[in-house]
C-alpha cells in the first residue's frame, strides 16, 4: 500500500478517485463487509422462515421478527462504532465476525428443542407455551445479530484516514454491504431451503463468515485466535453434515420437506392422508382411496352452480381451481361432473409433487399451472362454469385474492351462468372477515350466498354471475334426489349446504380494493382470538 502522502496526491485528482479507494481499502476487507452483509440478511430471512414454518406468516409474526432484528442491529451498530473508536484494530473486526457467526450456529442448534416445544404447543393449543417458544427463538438470535451488526461501523472506522474521504468510503462500504444483503435476501428464500433445509441454511451462512474471519486472522498474524477459529469452524462443519434437519413430531407422519414456499407435512391417520403446511393448523388436502366425502370444505365447492334454476351436473363443462394443493377438490369434481377439463393453479411446485406421490394427483383431465392464481386466471383465455377459490387459510390469506379487482377478473372468466365459491374462516363471535369478503363479492356479483360448514370454523361463500335465489338451490336438491343417476357425493353435499345456509348470509361490511383494505387488521385480531379460544382442528 502506498504512503499517506502519495494517497493524498491522488485524492487531489478527481479522475483517480477509484484508484484511491482501491489503494486505501484492502480488497479482503471489502470481501469481509460483503459476506457480513450477506450473513446478516441471510440470517434474518432464515429466522423469518423458521418462525413462519412453525408460527404462521401473519403480519404479527413478520412485525415481531423485523422489529426485534432491527433492535438488535441498532444495538450492534452503536456498539461497533463505540468499540472501533477505542480499539481500531483489524483483528478485532475478524474476531467479532467469528463470534457472530459461531453464536449464530449455536443458536440454530438450540432452536431445535424450542421449535419442538412450539410444535407441541400448536398441537395442544397451549397459548402460553406457544408465546414462550416464539419469544425464546427471537432472544436466541439476539447475540449473533448484535455481533454481526458491529462489522460495518467497525470496518468504516478502519478505512477512514482523512475526513474528506469519509463520504466516499462510507458510501462504498454500505453499497458493498447492501449487495451482500441482496444476495442474502434471495438465497434463503429461493435456493437453500429446498436444497439444505432451514437449519443448514443458518449453518451455511455461519461457515462462510467463519472462513472469512479465519482468513482475516491469518492476514493479521493472530495465530492463537486462528486456532480458535479453526476449532469453531470444525464444530460448525460437523453440525452442518451431521445435524439432521428440523423434524416436527407428528402422529402418523410419512413425509416432511421444505420447499421455497412452505414446510410440508404428510400424515396418515385412520386411513386418511392429510396435507399440512407450515405451522400445521388446518388440513389443506385429504385423501382416502375408498371414499370421496370427507365432511369438510372440499366437497362444498361443488354445489355453487346449483343456485341457478334447473341445473344438472351435465350443465358444468369446465372448472377452475385456485389453490389446487394436492388435488382433493379436483378429484371430487371429476367424480361429480365427469372427466371435464379442470384448470388448477398452485404456486408451490413441491406441493404438486407431493400430491402426485401421496394423494393420487394423476387426473388426465386436470391441467396444472405452477403460478400465482390471480396472474394465471387473468391470462387465461378460458371461461368457467365454476371457479373454486381454496387459497384462503388464515393466517395465509393472499390480499390480492380478496379485492374487488380480483373478483372482477373472476367474473370476466365465468360463463353467463357461472359461479364462484370461496372457503373463508370465522370465529363464533367474529365474522368480520366473512362479512367483508362477502360484501366485496357482492359489489361485483348480483347474488351472494353464505353457509357455515358444520363442526368447523369454515364458512363457504357462493356468488353467481346472474341473480339467483336459495329457493332454486332447494328445488334443484329435491329434483336431483328423485334422479337415480345423481352422484351420491353431490347429493350428500347439497343436503349439508341446504341445512346450513344463512339467511341473511352476512352483515354488510368493508369493500376490499387493491388500494385499500383492512384485511391484515382483521386477520391479526382473529389470530389472537383463535389462540385465546383454543380452536384447532376447526380450520380443517
């Protein structure tokens, strides 16, 4: 590196600013800042994923994760700057990186029993244990985030020698750290979970940062600390190769995996295969080889066309399913309406793979589209007699599938006598979500009908493109009962629907739009009530 006087001469020439920066800042320090930035965001996204998989992805969870991490980062930034001003020695920077990455690996290993406690809490609906597990996980990761946040201000202090350089150097450092953060944002979301799983994703970032720390200690000739770095690196490496992925205790478990979107669990209980996602509350698909009626919400989608007068199964020619999951509704629809074309949208390809492997998702009349349901439906050139929307599962309610604009897209893709059906959740004393979505649907469709699925917290909302009456549904039921060729599944489901139709169906509420919606507020408050009331399988 050149002397300070030669560097000063170069600063006086604006055309050689890039050369000055290269000379002032050792390239290894740039790499350190980049990897530290990647590690911080990678760890934050991994913590979010860990908590989402076991506590849900509601705004409450996201706000807690982001809020606590920001608090840890603010603490680390302050402490890093304070320490750097008093001890501006490069080896301390690499020691901080080593300690931060090693404590991240340690927190990951301790997170395993905490996650198991959380899984037990969800299974038993133990609210106190659930909250304790949640906040224990957040506290576990406090020290790694604080230590890793100290890297950037410490590095800035090491490279600033002249005040006239501080703006350039600070900007460059933060830019490099941000580029690292950018990579750390996408790796644990799109790539590492299905390849490594969430625990090994943590350990992957820990290993990278430990290697960088060890290299820095070599450059600084701190060989005693290097020995510590080697030991910690070997321990993390052993944990990476021999530590099993998080395995949730669950009765009848036959398969579990992580995808880019979900933690996926398949159980087999009493001859039924159940698909659960993430925290495990609610069953997203069900399969039994010897029957099709499950007493849940799946078959309820099939009755929507029969609010029109004089309807028969043969009048339904094409169906769309938004939220295909493992294909329960598609199998039931084929049994009732025959091998008519069914277009199913599912955003998670891993779920489709699991459906084909465990849920007989092999229907020749089913066209599967791996993409967002609203985007896919908007681009479709088809028109449907029935659009089944099974993508709502509090706290997983995609806001863009609840708005007036979305229902306008649905209406444009219905036949003249088409209908849509949606599965929504309600609590015994809280029907705000049902009221708001039904009101939003009624702003597009002339008729909306509501029924409560018995013995569950689920509510079915039906809407028709033309005006319809509940009386016509009852007349169709009586007519179909007299016909020997009526599919038993349809008949049984229509009887349940008729018994549980609500009159009036809903109380007028807010109309959700793409620009304005209180969906998150409603869902968050419902989640709190849900835990306090201790309702679990009601979401099935």
